[in-house]
C-alpha cells in the first residue's frame, strides 16, 4: 500500500509539473504589466533637459545672451569679460552628452534592436528613431558651433568606448546633413508619432518641417566654406518644406509652476543678475523698434537705458536696478516657451538663400525678410499696426541686424550668426577682456574644450588641439 501510494503521488506530481511547464510563460506573465517601459518618458526627459539647459541662467544668461550682447551683467560680470567658469563647461558637456543625447540614443537603440516590436506601441519605431535623430542633430550642431571639434562619430557608445575620438567640424557638419537626411527618410507620417513628444504631440509632418529647417540652418552656416554642399542641402530642404509660420514653430511650452516653469523665471525669483545691454537698447531705440518695450522695461525715470556691457564687477555694482532697463515681463514669464526652431529664424535663412540665388526659396529675399520681422513681432505680441509700420520702414539691406534682433532669447544662435556674418557691430567689453585674445575685447570665437576632457580623454583631447584651443581660435565656418 505504501508503494502504491508513492507511485500515485509521483504520477500526480509529474502531471502537475508538466502542466506548469507547458503554460509557464502565460501563467507567470502579468497581463496588467507592460513588457517594455514606454520610451515616451525618455523623450519627454530629453526634450525638457535640452531646453532647460539651453535657455537657463548659465548657458544662455551668462554665455549666449551676453555674447550676443542682448543682456549685460548687473553683478558677477566676469562672463561678460569672457572669463568662463571651468565647472560650467564640465557640467554642461556632461549634461548634453551623458544626459539628453544618451537618452535619445537609447530610444534609437531600443527601436532598432531585436526587441523593437516591444516598443512599437509607443509610436512607430521609425518615427521614434527619426525624432530622436533630429534632436540629436540639433544638439550636436550647438555643441560643435560652441566648441569646434567634438566627439561625434564615436560618441554615445557607452561602456564600449569611453574615450571617443573627436571629429573635425567639417566632418561633423557633413555628418549632421547625413543624420538629418536619415531621419527625414525614415519618417512615416501615416503611422503613429512617438509618445512623450511635448514639442509637436507626435505630429510627424511638423517634425519633417523641423528637420528640413534644421538642415537649412546647417547648410547656411557652412555656406562660406563648402558652398556646393551647402547649396545642395539647402535647396533640398527648401523643396521639401520648412517652417514658415509661427503655427509650426518647434517650441517647448513651459507651465506656471515648479518644476515646469521657465528656468529664467525660476532664477528671477531669488536673483537679478542681468539687465538690458546698452548694445541692444541703443539699436532698438535708434530704429524705433516696437519690440523694445516688450524685451525690456523702462528705468525709474521712464527711459530705456541699457547697462554698459562688459563692466568689471566693481563698476557693475555701482549701477542700481532703478538706473537701467531691466528685462521685460514677457521675458520673465513662467510660461515663456523655449525655442528649438521658429519661423522668424527660418524666414531669414530663406531670405539669405534667395539672395544667394538658391532654388526653391518660394519668394524673394525682400518677401522673406518682411515675413521674418512679422513672425518675430507676432511671437512677442507686438500690436499689428505698429509692427506693419515698422516693417514698411525697413530695408532688406539691414537684414543682418533684423535677424540678430529676431534671435533674442536664443543667445547661442545670436552669437553664432554674429560670428558668421560679422554683424551687427557689437561693443568691446568696457573694462577689458579677462579671457585674453587679440580681437579688441570683442566676443570670443568659441568656448575652450572642457578641462574634464583633458583628464578623462587626454589623447583625443590633445589630438583635437585642446592644448592650443583658445577663445579666439575661429571655428571652421567662421571665415569673416
């Protein structure tokens, strides 16, 4: 009886085990738990990180907006005299490379790997890849325009390559055109856009316009050093369709409350280190520009007076806030959107393309010039009649100045175009440069490579000319 009982129990156990093995995957899979985490979280994080760190009080406030001379420092003014803090270069290099760019690369890898099907529910694989590549191209262009040679072709390989080589800027620019073309070629407008897209809400037609607009900007920036390639890329972008209306702007819309309010709004709650630059205020006043009262506020006497650009810290501290124009309420608004690309900038690119005789511009230089000013006026809420009167009084010959004004609050872009176009005329820093150089105390031509790179990636840093890399070494496309 004992033997019979043991055999019976053993048979029952075998049947139970066999049944468990047969349905093991089904039984042990939670139907309420996704097999893959949404890549939308990565995309939202990357978009916010890119914009937060591009428009904030450091990268934009102490660098871009001052190098373009939109703002001047009330205090702690050494950056306006080109003494840049080492920790900022180190920190932001890491924020862009190890942060947003790596998150975007993860999206690309997940959607192109063996398990890509697991992620198709978060937007068509090809569309997730396309958006990630376009945002990477936008970021890489900013980095190479700031630093010159950068890790590009070997970047973002994680532990497989912790010391990537640097690519020369000419190679980076060729790579940017190829990257944008790959992204545009992969867009499937009939399929779903990516989850987590807070710029265009997954509208792939608008992402295509953004990509073509970015390609046009890349083309124009290299037009002085590789004219044939620039014209080919620019004309193809124009033919495919670029951003021509504010309705299609690529914006990151900030909200009213922390942590989703504009970084400058948050900074202003506890600090007021910046005021209007006398350079910009004087230009706006001389041109009777109606954007003056939007960009800046009158001083205590009811006048618009900019802080002298490039004062030393002692002299900057002598000026009270009441004496000079502060930043306008629209600029300090919590919900001010951050700009990835807007119609005003693209219209001026179209105007320049038309002036160069490029095909597919869809209008004359004069038409795009006027439309660029109009787009800027509309974006900042200038009264329609005032805007039209101003536009009617302008000449296309003044397009370099008008583009500089239209790039307000996009400081790095304003600085880039000043370097490329040699205009408008900016002021030397009043109390002299702390960064050295031979340009008569005018803004520098680049940032020096981060010191961390000299420690962590020395051989490649040295091969890229890191030891000889100075603020006044022009980048590849800066030939004026």
